[in-house]
C-alpha cells in the first residue's frame, strides 16, 4: 500500500461525528485511471466557503498538504453532517459536468474509498443503494452530479449517506452528506438545501 493510500485511510476517520466519516478525495491513482502528475503543482486558490451555508454551520476546514487534493469544508445542522470538497488532483483541465472519463473515473474512485472504509471496519453493514444523476439549477448556473446513496451503521447507529461528484470550473466538486436513518425525511431536506446552496455559491 502506498503512502498516499495509507493517508487516505487515516483521513477517513477525521470527521466521526453525527453524519459519519467524510471521505477525502482519492489520493492514489488506480491502474485504470489516467495518470495524474506525479509531483504537486501550484494550483489556483480554492474557493472559500462561508461559515453558514444552506442552513448549516461550518465546523471544520481542511487544507490538504498535497495541493492536488485541494480543500474540504465540513458543516453540521439538525443531526446531519455535510462536506464539500474542491480539488483537481493536479490535472490541467477537468471538463464541466459528468460525461468526461476523468469525472466518471473519479466518481468510481470515491465509491471505492467508501467500500475501503467499510473493509477497514469504519462502516458496518454497508450497502450501496443505487446510483443516479442529479442536476441542480440555481440562478448562478446549472451543475450536474453523479450520485450514489448508501446505508450503513456507524457506532451501531443506522445512517443514510449520499455521495455526489461532478466537474466544475476545472475542478472536481464533491459532496458527501450523512444523517441518521430515523430522521430520513429531515436529512433529505437538509441535503437538498445544502446542495443547492453549494452550487449557487460556487458558480456565482
């Protein structure tokens, strides 16, 4: 296992609270993925998300040592935890939307990260409930995401979790939201409001 892969495992547990572990961008490159630059390069400054967004309060910001991994913002509200990741993995160009191979491969990597967390015992009884396409329309513009839904137990508590990823402005825009399954209706409302707010802020 590479140093970057081990770093991924360590970061998976960095936000064990309410909604569960939030997965950082995949830090290795699978054999099926196009090769990213081997050495970090100077990246354009990542967007700075506000302290309050979509009815949620920011509780943490992570700036990863490797500039290819960008920045993550973690938010909480009413028993839900949502994270947004903005990064480029060192690629010079990431097409907008979901159709390009770079975006689809990154989505596959993010799903593998979640399965990897389960194999390490971070999640129990993990089930991927399905994948879908989500299009978010805001006054600032439209953003398409690939989406995967999950159920699992974290600290014996049943959770629902959603992963969303798309290309936007030469970066990956990834979101992860989790909530207790016994508050599913409320969690889904928090998710919808948060995703709309993230897209509107990012594209403005």
